[in-house]
């Protein structure tokens, strides 16, 4: 199993370690619910160094990114980040990713840990533009500092005003280490992601300095468990759960990042056809008032018939209600409609709502 | 981790405390720790009987759902009323406040099939 450079820190903290995407990762330190609420109410830190980073370099870097991703990367300027996806020719999703524009001839693509090898191969197979592709995933450490107190925390240890807006980034020195600081995250809270290189000692130093700075806010380490429940409260898709090669971005509610008019890209023809023919099913958010725990893979029913399946589910720590995402036949996929979670043979009524599940005050 | 003497244990990580013909049943410290945050305990409020080795309900934690297997056969006397609103007491006190059901034991011989604290601990370390 691979380990991030912060693995010794997680062990020292007594984290519960699980295998995730080939990495030994902390799923929780003390309690998923407590870690979740620490991020919602104050500030928490995730080691997400398992994520992949691919550098795209060359005169035709933009052409390559435009061809391989569904969003319009031509809209990016250096310092900006874009959420996007890569599709197969049939419209199925290879991965979802973040696109960082570094300069006119350089981009950084941040991809899911479980897909690093597959994505990098896919990029190489489709590199008809002769760009340089470098998989730097093993070199980068990545800390996600998330929560309403994240800005105040990092401001104490950064060498300039931390004034970047959502989905922007800049280069700065944090805790004595030069890094890329990005106002992004997977929690729905104000938050920053710190990309830096260096050995275990560097990673531990950055971690410790962030925790020292966040002490007054009772900063907490947060594991993959809280990362999952936080993203689900916002309705963010997780690759392998809500999206994969059998789902297309239009039915997954990612039409907003799928720019069919931007010009040629892989999957465009198939997606145009999907749009023309109309969706057969849709990924919808559902909430129940019952005591139930919806989980990935459970069926969804209506009038005694299976009309879909759950892709992600939990009991929301903030709402204290069961919430889920799932694909539902399009005729029932309307806000306000009732469907059932099928949990061990029992039908639990749930209502289709709008995202996010947890509205910010 | 704590596995009190005097309790009997199943390989599925339940414990039973026997007082006269009444058995109090819960899950072990190991089980609560593996499950993590317990969100609710699902035991049918109309449940009348439990059977040795068979499921009498489920326990839902953030990470996973797990069946509850009965360490004895008998008539259900009580389901812990506190679990309805505070299932997390199982995480905090699995052998005390976090007990799950009380049963009138109908076949005490079955209890001989269970493990004592030392044997349970030993099989966890295997």
C-alpha cells in the first residue's frame, strides 16, 4: 500500500487507517461526526496527498486540455481554477478533475487518487498535440484546510494577504515553504488547498504549523469519513460512487460544466446525442424524515417498482436526517416527488429536493 | 480495549451478562470501535423472542451497517429506551449505559458455547 508523506503523523494521532485507492489513509481520528462538525463550525485539516497532479506543458497545452476535458478551459486565466471532467467517446466519465491554468502553455490537472494511472494513460493515448505530460502525483503533498476559520488560520502563517476568491489560486510561502495556495475544497465551506513538494519532514512541518496557527479555533484533523459526509451534504459527486464510466455528465447534473458549444472534445458527439434524445435518468438529491441509513447500491422504488438506485447516502450530521444521491428514471426525477429508499426489503419514503442539502446561512 | 471478566462473548462481537435467568446483551468495545459513530440501533419494538445465533436487529454506523446476533434464546424483556435518542451511548459505554436488550434466557446450556473474556481477546488477536 502507498503512503502519503504525512502517514507517520496520522499514526501518531492514532487515526484509524483504511486502504483507499491503493493508499493507507486516515478514515477518522476520533469521530467522523465530530470531525465533520469541526469543519462546518470552525476549521479542519485533511491530508489529501493521495490525489493526483499531472502537469501539461507545451505550446498546445490549451488545445490538449480543451480536447480532453468537457469544460471550457479557454475561459481560464493564470490564477484561476476550473472544475471539469474527462469523458470517453461514448460520453461515460473517465474522471472529474480540477484544471489549474498556470500560464498560456502550462496547466495542472488534479485528478482522483483511484484514477491516477488510468487517467495518465488516457491523457497519453489522446495526446495528439505533442504536449509534455508529467505525472507529479508522488511529489506533491496536498493539505485541505477547510471551514469558516480556515482563512484566519492560514493568514497567520502566510507571507501575504490571503485574499484569493473561490476557485482562484496564487503562489505563496506558508510555514516557510513555497507552495501553491488555492481557494478550493470539497466541503462547501470556505477553505484552502495547499500544494507543496518536499519530504516527510517538510510535510510534517507544514501540518504542525497549520495546527499551531489554528489552535485558538480548536482546529481538528479530519479523515476521509468526514470528507465524504461533508461533500455529500453539498451534493458534490464522488467518482466511483455517483459518477463513473457508465454515467454521463448530463444525467449526473454536471451539465453546467459540459460546454457542448466550445468546439471539439472527446465525448462531445455522444453527449450532443444524449441531449437531443433527452435524459433517461437523472442524479437527484433525496431527503427522508424517517430513521434510516441510505447507502450506495440500495434500490429506489415507487409504486412497488424499482425506479433507480442510490449512489451515495448518509445521515447528515448537520440536518440529522438521511440524505442520498441516486439515479432515478427521468419521469420521476422531479423536485417534490416522493420515492422510496429500499433498505433490507423495507420501503422508506424520501423526497426529491434541491442541492445543497445543507444551505449556508 | 476493555473486555470485562464475567461477561460471555460471541464471535460476532456481542456480549451477554447473565444474572439469574436474565441476560443483558450489547456489543463489545471492539465492535463499537470498529463501527465508529453509531447513528441508530434498529430493533423491532414489537420483538418478542430472540434465537441463539440469529439476527435480532441491525446497528447503523456512519461507515457501515451490522447485524446484531443473539447470544441466547429467550423472551425479550426490554429494549434499551435510551438508544432511540442517544445511540452514541454505545460508543461511550458499550457494557453499561449502551446495553441493547434484556432477555429471559430459556436455554442456559447454549451459553456454554460462548467465549469468556480471555478467549474472546485471544481470537481478536489471531
